[in-house]
C-alpha cells in the first residue's frame, strides 16, 4: 500500500501528541525523564504545544500520514538554514515533576555526538563568524596555485555540506507499524536531501537502525546513559549523505 505524506495542520497538534505517547510511552528514557503517570499526562499536553509551535515554524516540516481521516504517524524534519538566515526554534516547556538531571545529561550527550558526526556541517551553521567564511576562500586560492588534490577535497567538503537536515522525531501508532509508513516519512526528507545534495542526521533506538540503514543512513557512533543507577539506555547516531562514502567514527578516540 502506498501512503500519502502531507504537512500537518494546526488542528493536528493534539493527535500528534497522542501518537507520540502511543509510540514512545514505554521508552525507558522517557520513563526516566518523566517518572510518574501524572507527569506523563502533563507531558502529553507539552508535546501538543510544541507540535503546534513547530507546525507554524517555516524552518520545520511536521509531516503526517493518515488512514482515511485518522493520523497514524508523524515526523518532524528540521530543515537546513542557510546564511544569512537565522533560526531559533520554540523551546520545550517541561511539566512539573520532570527529572531534569536526566534531560540535561542526555541533551549534553546528544549535542556532543552531533558535533562529532557533523562537525562544520552542523545545522544552522554560523556564517556570521568571519573565520568560517575566510577558510574556504583561502583554501580555494591556495589549491588553485599549488594544484593540491587534498585541498580541493577540503573545499568540496566545505562547499557541499555546510548545512544538514535533521529527522528530530518520527512516531507511528503501534497498530500501524511495519506497513511502510515510517519509510514514506523518512523518504520525504531524503528525497529533498538528494535534490539539494545535503546530509541528514538523526538519533535512533537500535531496533529502528536496520530501517534507516536500508534507506541509506550509516551508523556513525552510539551514545548511552545509565538510568536509575543500573539500566543502560543506548541510541545510535546515524548520517545520510547522498553522494559521499561516509567513514565510520572510531569511538575509542
């Protein structure tokens, strides 16, 4: 069956929150961050508010798939932002009772991993920094005069991959899993990455990694956190680049 992907409307925010909780409500990290049933009830409302903000953001694509009139899956793609544009995403507002120590620890690990994987290609690259603008110009002139293949490759990396798309969230109603719906939502973003020759980045639970790898992502590294003093929770950091062979990052260095 072919599934139609469409942009979410303002009225879809509440249903997106319901699908989100159905898809991730048993996730160990979510349960550690929002440790009681009452907090998770409030979390659902926070997700609906964030979804509404994201739907109105021109630099974010909130997508849905419907079975007739029912939303059964959603995805959030953070779109590239090119200089001289700037973008500040609406912040999350967490409910009372949230375990912020877990949120802060996991957020720090995600940011470090994203920086390692993307480096200078990270989202919302700051071209207001004069040095970041001077570097490719200097490399261009040096490469021209010395005819260095290595320097030309450095220029290609700087010029082709200054920005990236990010698949921030994707969730499917458990009753609709394994029907190709997530593939359609992922493919929407990858088609645009190919058109623009830009990479895409995401973090994923390990059970979803085979799907991403079938679609062209490569697992670059993994991040982990110890929850409750004993349970280790892990996710994979994955990168899609439409025309470049991706070297795997050595996690021991």
